[in-house]
């Protein structure tokens, strides 16, 4: 049941250490392909993906929202990190990727979280463990530990996502969750703003005037 | 060609084949001309540099002479002759524990270098390259290695030896592509000296260093040149970077410079650029970049959406299959717009360095709170035109 055909454009940036599989994750999601060795990313590359989020409550109605995701896939090598602020500037969400078979790549996540929290307003952060297909053979980062870290750092409503770009496990769900969370946050911001506005109006002349434009652009 | 898969989302196999048919007579003519030139110097040596040689190089070095010409005219061959045995020494040193971090970073990129090139994915020996069984190679073959692909083992050794030689650079992503392409045309020791020549002599200081400040400076220079010589494009691009959220064009162009257009231009066009780059110097990168902008001026100015424009810029070099046309445009048709010589470039780089440093100091002093020194990330962000 869709009352408003809303649409939203959002910027998503993918960050994480060299070789954790950032490009593979994006390629699996956008093109549904996987190659065991994708070319290393220099600087950053940019892709867009359209999707739809169903059944989000907006102004008391169940709404469907069309989303255009701008996905920024970045280089992982430490020295390219100096360019990262230009990629995450203005981003609405960030996916931080570590490799579950590399403790070091997981350690690197915390500095990303700190940097994002310091330099961006309220970016929506998602922590993702990649290469789940290798879990049995060479897992180094237990899921429980990653989960505990994520809850501790980002709040109790957050979960670590474990995915495999190789066999596609969890990839669509991840991007769906990220997008859904973006839409919900946007509606939440919109609601708060409307309430504040309505409050202002009532204070001034008692007339209530809800602005009806779809202010969905983050 | 050279083991690369032909055809991709940007350029169809048919388009490439059509061009190859057109280009074949030119290739044949160049081959004959070069053979005649070499006969003039009957001793089988490459002739010393002259305006004729330079003209020949701009028109393209035939594939069978490419490796040799690059080595000779860049000065890498001389470098190598003066340092006989040094490469083998460095390779031996590179197994030391203290270089483990470099080795790990390089290892992670080996299989990600030209994953679509057959020579980088199978054990097939290269047909193009003069292979010599160097003592280094044979010694390493006896050790168990993670990869069985000969060219990847060479790539690993060249990159680690370079990291040992040049600690201020170590290993920088994108050098894997540069060395990978070199190895299709020369032996590993030659590729090593060619790499040293590129990083230490041809490219400006700090291009591949840990802070990559050379990238920032060169992008500032390029943007200034664009504004001066193609104001319509310069205006279009600066308007975007002024808009919040629009990605600066330097994201795209810094990739061009770091990889020396590898994996950016189609391979034959890339090789034609390298022919000139190794003889003439890094000004060639600016000339080619300006040519690419000029060739797409109308389209660039017609695209209104900043994100669409960014994607267009990202992909525009990938369609330049006609290498001859690219170089003709660069050195003839648009020469007045692309021309920049070494001296002028030096002056512009100095100016750009001052500008970026000033921008950095004003950005940091403007920060009111007594925050700790900006992280490296923040300082470089300030250097870019945000």
C-alpha cells in the first residue's frame, strides 16, 4: 500500500583496508558478478544503483521509496587514505569492510569509525565482514567479537554484517538494510523538522501548516 | 593483443577490430621506416637522439622495438649498465624480515594486476619478450611460491626490490600496473631499471611517496592549464567542484597520472603515450590529459548533471581506440592548447606547490578549536580544491 511515491538520492561510500574485497562487494551487488581477482582500485570509482524500499512508515502511511544510491568504491592502500575525506564528504552512509580472515583488517576498522565520527555529521555507519566463504578454513575474526565491537561502538541496534561476494551470501540483504536505514533516517529527520515547524506555527498564530513538499533529498 | 582481452563495456570487439584493420598499413609503414633508420646506423644500435628520432617516436615505436627504445631513450639502459648486479642484490635483500610489510602489500596486489590478461593468469610463457634465464629467476623457481605464473613472480621481485631501494616510496598501488605492462616488453631486470627511471627521474618527486603530495601538485597544475586554455571546460568543472557533493575532477585525473594511463586508455593508445613519455618526460602526461579534455569539450559542456559528468570523465579515455588520432591531436591539431615544456612545467609546479601550501596553512589556522594537528587525511583534503 503506497501512499506517496517518494524518491531519495543518497551517497554511499565503501571504505576499508587493501584487498578486503570492497570492489568485489560492489560488483556482486551492482552487476551480480564475481571474479576471484578484481583489479586493484586506484583512487576511487563511482557507480549508481537504483532500488526500491517497500513499506516504510511515513506520515502515518506505509510508503514505498525509490532510491538512487551513488556508490563510491575507494582504494584501500594506506597512502590513498589521505584522499578519503574527499570521498566521504557529504556521504549519507558508509560501509566499512574488513576481511574475516584478517585480524589486521578488523583492527583497521576502529580508526575508520573514529575518523568518520570526527569528520562527518551523522553518517550512517555499517560494519561488514567479507569473505564469509572462507570462514571454516581461515577465519581470524570471530563473529561474536565483531558483533560486540559494533554494538559497543555504534549502538545496540547495530549488527555486524558478514557477507561473501563470492557466493553472494548476505550481499543483497546488506545493501537493502543500508538503503532501508537511509530511508528511515530521512523520514525521521523529516518528521522531526515537521513537528518543530508545526510547533513554531502554533506558537505564532495558532494556524497549523504542514509543508507538503516531499523533502526527501538527504 | 599483448595478452589483453579485447573488448569490454566501453569498447566492443568489433570497434577494436575495425580500427586494427585501418591501423595495420600504418604499423607496417612505421616498421619499414624504423628498420631503414636502424640500417643507417648499421651496427644494430639505436641511433642517438635527433629531431628525426623524436618525430619517429611520436609516430609510434613498432612493438618489436618498443622495449629496447624505451630503455635506450629514457636512460634506463645506462642506469642498468652502471649498476650491474645491483638488482640481484636488492632482490636478495628484500627477503629480510624488515621488508615484510612491503611484501605483504605487494602480495595482495599481484593477482589483481591485469586479472584479464592471459599472461598474468596462466603459466603460458610470453611470446613477445626476450626471455633470459637470469640467476635470480632460476634461484627463485626452486623455492615454493604461492603463484606459478612466471610474470607474477617477476612482478613480485621487481616491486619488492624497488621498495628496498627506495624507502620513501616503498610500494604504491598503481606501480603494479606500470611494472606489469613493462614486463610485457622487457626482462625483469630491465623493467626494474625502467621503474627506477620513471619514479626517480621522469615523474616529479613525491608522486608515489607516502604522502603523495606530487599528485596534488600536478593536479593543481593541470586544473590551472585547463582553466587558461579551455576556459569553457575549466568553468564547467570548477562550477561543479563549488557545488556541494560534486566530486572534483582531480579524482579522475590523479588516477590517469598515477598509472601513467595504464588501464585508463586502451592498451595501444597507452603504449603510444609511453613511447613519448619515456623520451620527453612527464609533460607528455599533461599534454595527453589536455588533449582528452579538448577532444570531448562539447560533450563535457553539454552534460548538466555533475554525477553524470563525473562518470563521463571517468570513462571517456576508455573509448580512445584510435591511438594515431589521439597522438595527432596531441602534437599537431591541438598543439597550441596542449603545449607545455619542461621549464614551464617546473615553474608551474613550483607555483602550484606554493598555492597548495598556502591553502593548507589557511585551512589549518582557520580551525578555531585547539584540536590536535590535522591527520594526514585532513591536510591533503585541504590541498585539493574542495
